[in-house]
C-alpha cells in the first residue's frame, strides 16, 4: 500500500499527518474517506493514556493510523538515522502514514482508540517477522 495508490495527499513527507479529503455529507450524516488501495488488515486498537506502542520499524509493512478518539504523540525518523526523532501531536479525526523502514513510536496523551490499516497480514508470526524493535523513545 504505497502513498501513490491513495487519493489521499500526504503532507511534506511519509510518516506525517494525512490531509483527508472532505467528507461526503447529506441530511443523513457524513462519510469520511480514509484509505483506498490494497491493504491486508484493519485493526481497532485501544491504548491507555501514558502508555507507549511501537518503538520499532517494519521491514516491509506500512500502515495508516486513523484516530477515532483520544490523542497521541507520534515520533518518527528514517531507519538508520541518528537524528533525534521528530514528533507530531495527533488527535481524533486525524491520520498518519508510516512507510516501511521508518522508525516510529507512539505515546498516548489520552485514552485513545484508533484504526490501523496495514499493507501486510497482521497475524502474530508475520508481524514478528516484519518488525525490528528499537528504543526510539522511553517506554516509562
């Protein structure tokens, strides 16, 4: 699932906030387009405030994280870089894209629910074979 397979504009560089298209609205409500293209899994993930997820990179997988509720700090840099990671604060209704070979970690500012759309299967064995754990940020 590459960014060029999407009709979603990625701001500046991979691993940053996604510019979502305007929702389709009528008197029934709204439909917000999130992702299109090939993806293998969609996961609904909940995380408690103060916890950390990720602290790894994927060899082949990429993923979009759409925040349903809550807020998190997303830390990222290119794999192999010794630069300090950059940080974005994302909140409900926002989405971030993480390509392969991109160090990333997430610290949850509030209790958060997000949907993770992945380019590779997410059974535990496939997932473990694809990730390399690192210490991008402290896990407290």
